[in-house]
C-alpha cells in the first residue's frame, strides 16, 4: 500500500491511533526501501524474516511454468492456458500497460468472462471489479501491476505473466497472488525467443526453476472445456431440469449418447471441428512435422536446404508450401521440424518414405538450434519481435504466414545476401543451421519451381549436394 501511492492515507490512519500500540508491517520482499519505511513508522522494530537465506523466494505451493510464444500468438495461447491450467478457477493475467489490459480483457471476453483492472479505472469501479472477481461473477482478471501487491484476493488458481515483469521483485509479488495460505497454485510466464536468457536470469535471481512447456494441445483444450461444462451442470436448478427431461429422453432414444456429446461440444464452444495448430508459430491451420534421418543412409549433415530437397522428391506440393524450418539441437539426431498446411501435411504423412528417413506429426517441440543474439534485460522488449515468427532471418513458405511484417522479410532478405549461392559453404555462417539461407526461397513463387522438369534449386537428401534430386543422384543407393 505504501509503495503504490497510499502513503499519505497510511499516515492519516497512524495519526489517529493511540501512541502506545503494537504496529506490524508485512511485505512479500525486503528490499532497502521497505527497511527504510520500517524505520520511519516503527520504534526499534523487530524484523521477522520467514524466508531468511533460502534461495527460493516463492511459496512452496506455487508451480512455475514458462512457455515460448510470439507477439502474434499470445492471445490465442492465453485462452487455451486459462482453459487447461485454471480448470474453471480464478486467474489473474498481468500485463505491462493499461492499454494491453483493456485489449486482452476484451479479447478474452469472447469466450471467457473477464474484466480489466488498472490505474485509469476509478476507485469505485475497482471495488466493484474486485468484488465481482472474489464472488466468481467472472473468472479472469486482467491487470497491470496495480494488482500485484496489497490486494486480498483469495483462491486464485492461476497467475499468467502475459509480459515479463520489470524486475525479480515484481515477479515474486505477481506470482504470490496464487498459492496463498498453504494452498497450491500455478504461475505461467510467457516469453519470446529473444527473452530466453532473461528467463534464465529470473530463475537465478528468484531462486526458482521453471518447467518449460508447449502450448496446450487441442485434445487437452477439448477435454478441459468438456470437464468445465460438466461441472457447471451441477448448478442448474432441479426445477429447470424438469422442463427439458422429455426432450432429452427423445434425443437419447433417437441418437443415443451422441446427442449428449453434441450438447457438450456446443456448450464448450466447439460446434465445428478444431483445426490443427503449429507448435512453432501457434497459428491455426498449420501442422508441425518432424523429419529425422539415419546417418547411415546419407553423407554430411542435415540442413534446412536438404529438407526442402527431400520434400521436393517425395511430395513437391509440400516443398512449395513448407513454412519455417528449424534443425533439432541434438548432435545424436539428424532432424528438423517445419510447418505445413494441415491438408498438405495429411497427404505427406500418407506418402511412402525412402528407407532411413522418418516423417511424423509431433505434439511437443524438441530442443531447436538458435543463433539469435542473447537478450538479458528485465521487461525490455526489442523493437522487432525476434520470436519464432522470423526464423533465423530466413524466408517463409510460398503461401506466406499471417501476422508477418514487411520489416521481417526485409531483415531476412538483407541477411541472406551475405551468403554464397553457388552451393558452397556460407561465408558468414555462425552455425551449421544457417546454410539453408543458401537456397533462394523466392524461387518457390515462380511457376518454374513447381515444374519438376525445370532446374532443381534444392539439395539432394541422399548426398546433400545441390542441383539434382535424390532420384537422379549419382551416388544413389539401391533401396
């Protein structure tokens, strides 16, 4: 209360109290300014530190998660995180700005009851919002750090850091909204790829450890949605149920259990089949595919360029539509992951694959190679989102991807000009994963690229050299 602008009000209260009294001040953290305030308002104070020298500064009942995301996919993922991890309970979503609090709250309101809380809201409206949240009239409170301290909000099941806090202390206060009074809770930190080192610094400074997770799978979202609908059915008044029994009996006689399943789907908001979602960019309508190759069946190492060559030989339509390609960061595995449109991915998975290669749909991303410059500033966001959206300065598939910006393309184009295009090693390559920039992905937009009789711009997945397909490889093996 003293830290967020109520110091004068506290002083007025203290002046009306009897001179002989016992005063106690409580704080989740003990920075220097707290000790200064204690000396100002207390007489020879006794400090009781319940944390002491422990590295962990959070309550034991709080489970911490961290999820990589992009600016364009945050709101989609946010909805699913609330559905799966809050399980119908109370959630506080913390943003950096008042504008974001309003916009995120409005976006969530389309599917989940939510309200915003920030400094521009009048005191009267704040009290109404907090009371409504406490009483369960809505389940998601989207707030700035005004709600991080000093508010009595019991039974919060989930805290989501929609944006990184400015410092470790704020992270502790935010996360402390859940797991109170010995209860358990969860806190999820959303971060972009360029903020990964900041997350590691946060672990060190707070003395905590995150469990890194992927966005909830569609199956998990469907299951959680159905469970929440079932739990709300218990609140229907028995007299209301009586009116619908004849219709329910007739539906069961005509369609059996399918009629109940249809009702659950409608109430869960999934009257239409959900589309797949990319694990890389989190965009709907895309499927993430993993390709691995046995080193005994090929020479050299795998690159994104050789992946394109493989797709061109097995299923040219997939090569035309492939999205971002990332190499797996495991020296024991020659593999890569990439996005394909949902219908193209289904066709590819049904194709016959040459021996020594595997193609599969995955539900969780493996560790991926990353050559981006590190960032280690709390709450500092770069002017350009360097998340998964732009790859490593590379190109997107020929179909293009939603949410991209012209600056992303220009950045990738300018970087690619520093590489050779004659099939040799890249001049300025920092990692082996960079050699895919040798391939001019712009050619995928031209009709000649789609013609298999034209010159082949990819690389052979058999020998790794450019200029020919595996079917024409001079080193082709007898499969």
